[in-house]
C-alpha cells in the first residue's frame, strides 16, 4: 500500500494558502474605512450683515427762527380816563418802570417786562399792578390798580422834556423820595414822601431837573428800569 505523502503535502499547502487569503481579506475589510461613514460636519459661517440701503439723514437746513423784536426804548406819559391821576411808563431793553400818582398823596412805582407784542404786566408794592399793551410804539393803553382801586389810562409817547423823573436824597436827616410826571402840555404831577409821609411835590425844572426841597437843592433825573 502506497503512502500518500506528496498528495497530502500538496493538499495541506492548498488549504494553507486558502486560509492565508481568507485572513488577508478579513484584515483588509477591518482596516479600510467604511463606505457608509458619516461625512464630517460642514463648517458653518455667519454671513456679514447686508449693508443698509436707507439714505443717511440729511442735516437740517431750516434757518433758525429770528429772535422776537424788543420794543423800542421810549417814554410814555398820560392821564387816567377819570382824570384823577397821571401815569408814566419808561421802556428800556424790554423792561419797563411805571409811576402812578394823583399829585397829592397816592402814588405807586411798578416794574416788569415788556413782551415782544407790546404786552406788559408790571407789579408794585401791596399788590399794585399795571396791565397794558404798547400799541405800535406810539401809546400805551391799559389799567392800573393801586390801593385796591382800578383806573383805565392812556399814555402817549413822550418827547423831552416830558416823561418820568425821580429824586432820592436825605435832607435834614429825613429820607426824601419824590416822583414827577411831566406831561406833553408842560403840566406836572408829583408826590414827595418825607420819611414815608406823602405830600404834593414841588415843581422841577424839566430842562435841568433842578428842584428845591426843604431849602436844599436836588436834581430829579429820568427814571429808568
């Protein structure tokens, strides 16, 4: 009986080769990347904001509003409608000072602003008040309330020497405060207070303002706000 040596050897070699081929194939499949692997995530980028298409705001070209005109500097003098007293008003730089007096004992000094339209509200002591309107720079028409009594008045634009005057001084240890309204016809209405006691004021020289009080010569000057 023959020994199957060479045939078995050949058969063993074939089996070994098939085994090695199978082993290589298995190893290659494990080492190669999977065809179904998920692709890496795509990089995300933020788009820059779209440029604004709105037109830039144009600078204002409107011209600034002109300042309201200031009433002309002037003096006004006149009488109350009942002819019981006189009223004078002096306007300077949008401010006004007014004087009311009856030439005997009642008087009042009032101050305040003048609006661009000529309106004015002037106030004095003890609630005294003047409300009036300057009309076209020619006259002032309104009312004045002094000591609880109201008077309507008209004061026309004055020309020197008419207008409003005042003098203050100490004479023989007495405090003197006096006011005068010189009207267009040259007449004068004034009150002088001596230590608070009122009395009719002596006449002044309108050209110079000179006046004599208790033997002492004083100078009355135009009253301004």
